[in-house]
C-alpha cells in the first residue's frame, strides 16, 4: 500500500491523466472482479490514493464503494477499507492543506461529496446498519464517517437519522462498547448528532444517555479525568441547554445528586492542570444550564432546591472560599453560585450564613464585596461578585433588610473591628474609582428593589463627611457628588440609585425635593445642549425629575406636581423634556443590558446600565410622559380615582384577610378531621386484629377441646351430665322459691279466716246474752247486715283458698315429678358432692393437658422460627455464591473475547508483515536490476557471528597468556 502511494506520488509530477487512469482501472476492478480478493485489493489501493487524490477518487469511486457496502457485507475487511476511503473523501481533516484558500476549497469539496452521499437516504440507513457490526474494522470507520457527515451537513443528516427506524437507538449502543476508542468517538458522534435538534436530544435522553455519560465521567475520574470527560460534558450541555423536557427528566432522575462529587477538588496544593480547569469550567456551566434565569421559573426553583438538599450548593461555596483556586474557575464558581441562589429563599438564607475561613470569621458576602470595590481585582471577577450580590438580593426582602440595617446608626460597630456590607458599599460609592462607584450604586439599588420599607429606612442614614461639619444624609451626599461633575460612569450609577430609591416612595421624593438645590440642578442639566456623551446623563436627569413629579404627594407647597410641570414647560419645554427622556432607551448599551440579568461587559467603560434598571425605565417612561402632558384637573381626577382605588383595595384586602383566616381555620379543622379519621382507622384495625386473635384463640380452644374429647369420651359425658344437672338444680331452686311464696300466702289467708271465725263466735255469744227486745232487734238487724257481709267475704276467701289450694296441689305434683327425676338421675350418677369432686379433678386434668399442649406448640413454633432463620442464611450464602459464579463467568467471557481479539489482531499483523516482506523483496530485486549492491540479512548476521567468534578467540588467547 505504501509502495503504491509512493509510485503515485512520483507520478504526480507527470501528466494528470495518469492518476485518473489508475483510479479508473481500480474502479473497474472493484466493479467487475468476481474474486473477493481482487476487489479487496482494489478498494485498499483506492484507500491509499483517497487522501492525495481526493477529488478524483470521490468522483469515480464513490458509487462503487457504496455498492461494495451493499453487496460485500460478509467480508469485514473490504467493508472497513470502503468506509475508510469514503471518510477520506468526505472529511476535511487534512494536515497538508495549510493555506486558507485550499482549506476553503477542501470544506466545499467535503460538503459536496456529503450532499452526493446523502442524496440517497438509503446510504445513511445502510451506514447505520453497519454500525451494528461488532467488528472493530467495520464499526470504527463507520463511526468516523457518520461523524464527518454530520459535521458537513448536520441538519440534513439529522433529519434522515430521525426518520430512520431505531436510528438513534443504534447510535446509543456505541456508549456501551467495551473498546474505549469506539466509545470515545461515539461520544463525539452524539455531540454532532444532538447539536441544535430538540427532537433528537429528547430521544437520546430517554435512551438512558444521562446514566451512561455520568458513569463514564465517574470512571474517568470526574474533574481529574482527561479529554473524554470534556467530551461527555459537552454532550450533556447539548442535551440540556434550552431543552426544558430533558432538564426536568434530569432532575426527576436524581442525576443532580450525582454532580456533587465533581466539585470535590481535594487538596489545594495538588495542582490544577489545564484539562482539570477545562473540565471544572464545563461542569460549572452545566450547573448553570439547569438554573439559568431564562428557564421556566418552576423548573429553575425545583433544581435549586434539589442542589441545596443534595449538598451541591454547599460544595460550591467551599470552592468559593477556598485558597489556591485559579482565577477563571473562581469567577465561574461565583457566577454559578449566583444563579443557584437567585430567587430561592432557602438557598439565599444558606448563603448569608456562609463564613470565610479567616480569623475572625467573616461572612462570605463581606469578603466578596471587598473584592468588588477593590480596583486591583480583575474586571471579570468584580462583575461576577456584583452579579452574586444582585442574585442574593433578588426577591429577598429579608436579605435587603439585613444589608440596609448595616448602614443604620444603631447597628454600626463603634469599635471598628469588623467591616459591614453597608460600610463597604458606602466606601465604594464615594471612592475615587468610577467602576467602584458604579458597582456600589447598583448593589445598593438592588437592596431597595421593590421594597418601600427599606427605601424609607435608608433615609435615616447619616454620613460624617469631614471633622467639625454636621453629618449629612446619604441622599444629600449622592446629590452633592452629582453636582460636583464627576465621571460619567459615577454619575450614571448615582442617578440609577436615586431613580430606584425615589420610585414608588413619596416620602423619599419629599426628602429629595426638600433640598432647594436639587430641582434647579436637574433642570439645568436637562436644558443644556451638551455633546453625545452627556446625553445619557441628561436622559437620566429627566427620568429622575419625572419620578419626582409622578410620585409626588404634594406635601411641599413649593414643589407640587403642577409647579414642577410649569417649571419644565418654562425652562425646558415639554417636547424637549420627552426627547431627552428618550435618550435612555435609545442608547446602544441599553438593549444589551436588558437581555440578561448577568452584567457581561467587554470592558469597564461599557459598564453603564443594569438589567433591573432597564425594567424600571421601560415601566416608567410611558407613565411619566403622560404625567407631563396632564392638566391639573386631570391630576385631581386621577388622585380621586387613586383614593377610591385605595379604599377599594383596602376593602378587598380586608376581605382577603378574612378569607385567609377562614381558610386557615378550615385547614385546621380538616387536619383535625383527617387526624380523627386516622385514629378511627387505627382503632378499627386494632379491634379487627383483636377480634381475629380472639377467634383464633377460640378455634384453638375448640380444637383442643375436640382432641381432648376424643381422648376421653367418658369424661366428656360426665361433664355434659354435670352441665344438665346444673341446669335442673337451677330450675328446682326457682320452683322452691315459688312454693315458699305460695305457702306464705296460704298462711296469711288462714290467719285472716281464723280472725273472722272468732269474730262470728263473739257475735253469737253476744246475741244469746240478756238484752231488751228493742236493743235486740236493733242489734239483730245490725248483726244480720254484718253477718251477710261476713258471709260474702267468707265465700270470697273460700274461693281464693280453693284456687290457692289447687295451685299448691299442682305445684306439689310438679315438685314430686322433679324429685322423681332428680332421684332417677342420682341413681345413674354418683352423689352430688362426689360428682363435683370428680368433675373438678377431671377439669384440673384437662387444664394440665391443655397447658402441656400449649407449651409443646410454643416449642414447635420456636423450632420452626429457628429453622426458617437457618434457611434464610443458607439462601443468602447460595445467592452470594451464585453472584460470585456469575461475576467469574463474566470475567471469563471478557478474557475469551480479549483473546479472540488479540488473535485476530495477530493474524492481521502477520498478513501485513507478509505483505511488507513481499514488497521489500520486490524492491530489492528492482535495486539489483538497477545495479545497486544489496547486502542480505543472512550475510549481515553471518558477518556479525564471525566477528563475535574472533572476539571470543582473542579473549581465550589473552586468558591463556
């Protein structure tokens, strides 16, 4: 092959048609040869010519090479040669082409051949099917060829692969290849495949790409890994950047937790290689992709919480406060921490608690602000610190209050041992460095953003300007510096701070207007015709004056809304004022700052606008314009409407509070109901368990009772008889009580009857005594009546007595029958005392047997439990043995596969050596024919052997002497 290349290289100086003829002959051999060896040699020759004569081989041989890929699938060697040839034709990776024109021509040539190749979509599908071959000589060239196609015409090839059945899945198998060369080139292929194509990105992500890529990064050593880690990180960025679906899948798959080991940088003295710096830079960028402010707020918030929960934020803060970290890594880490905490209260609170490892410990915020206001620090680092401070205060009223409180008189450290954040901001605000002035002003403005309470608190700040002079307010000091005519960057920063401070704060507007020099200064700045550099300052002065009008509560009679508007109309003119106000949004740096929250400027001179301030300008520009053109009557109507709206808002807020309280009460009641339901369910469950246990005990008892009954049926009959006897005795006792009651009633009736008889006898005796006739007649009449009554009562008593005697007779007969039954039962069963003794003994015996059976059951349960534990232990040992066998079997299969591959490579090397020997022999023959002397290897070896023999003889002679 090298000989053929040399021959063709020597012929290149001759006519060009010679190479074309040679290539044509080789193409004819590929197309017409029936022997596979001839076709293989021809394709190999085309491969050797394809780099130097790329155009000729591409024009004449591409169709034949594609035909080889279709027809000779069984021979891996010819397929490999064909793929290599196509790669040389399409690829632009030529080292020899150095000139710009030749490089451009090469790129055009590669794109043209790529277009020809993919014109038939079946060619790309064929290439995808070839990638399923495990043979190294087929798979590796196929991967390189497909990667080159994607580099040349990415969108067209991506579309073909996307519509190809299982196209992306086939390519994902490359990441699982055990050969690192194919796996690494597979990562590069997927990089080109996933670039700017959301559909393919989703498919690759759902084909378990995250898991495989993170495994590769871990295997390669995380940040200490080589270029493979870099390629995997670039691929992860392709999959996640601007792809909300993949970002959510990455978070839900708990892959954020696996990013934490990336940032365990280890010992600070271990050194930072260039590759490690690159890897860490990409890792930090990947974290920022997940929490970018441009992502949907919900997705960003969930990723921020996950990073805090898994300790990733804590790890980043450790790098932030570490020593020996390279400057670019430190800057990117600050930017990353900024976006991880931006708008997340939990993360912001944690960041506020981080301290630098100094003595005494200082808060991380203070240490960072020191770097921001230090003009010796790099510009990009100062921008990163400003961004971090802005993100810390974003939607963080608690943090804003803590920063402002460090400026208030009650919290300033009188000893001066520690420097607070507020003191650093004031120091930067009034330093001689204009960039420090701008950064401090913007940082302080963010401490007031959408926080009316802190705007009012900041009015209390007093500054001691010089010894002997009374202190002045911070607001007054800012206006004093403005009037001194400092640098544009300083004035812009202070004007942005004042505009943010006065907006939506009428009290601050009143304080500002209370200084009689402020309004004339602003009108003078706006009215002058200055150069282009001063136009921005004029626009900001117009904005500040417009804010003073729009948010004016007319508490100062000398500076009411109407008077200020009249002043503008006299001194400036309304149209001129509006024109100057429009200078802000028309500035070239305004649109750049409005795009992203991060302050990203090429140089300190371009650091003019802040992102949040651009939002404020956009919000106020229109309303200030309307306020300037409104008449006093319209202002009054607007104020009345505002008051009405405020009242309405107060009413609405009142009802909202009521509804909120009711919602809280409802929530509490719901929680109580749910708690009671849970308790009820638990109690019902406990009752059900107890009922089931009782039923089980009953069943066990009945079972034991049946077993005992089978063992001793006679004892069972005795117990049954005793039970029947017990029932009869109860009935007899009840009947005896009834009989006693009837006897007592009978005795009572008999006593009443005897009393009546005695009374009759007394009457008869009194009747026979001597009495006169009248008295006797009267007594006899009275006595006859009593006798009649007594007879009637006697008859009634006799009837009752008869009925009672009948019942007594009936009861006596029943008693007699019961006694007979009792005697009959007593004859069949021993006496009652004896039977009770026997039954008690038998009961004791049954209870003893029952306890013995229960004890035996308990022992059997313990034995079963021990056997089950032993069985579990044996099963675990068996499982571990099986896993060990499986691991050994896998290792055996891997070793056998490696042996097969090594044998195949040895065979390939032997074939190559044989071909090399044949070429050397042919070259020697040609040199002999040309007359050059040739020394054979055998002669050289024999000459060397003779010299060795002579040396040995000489040594022997010397020894003998």
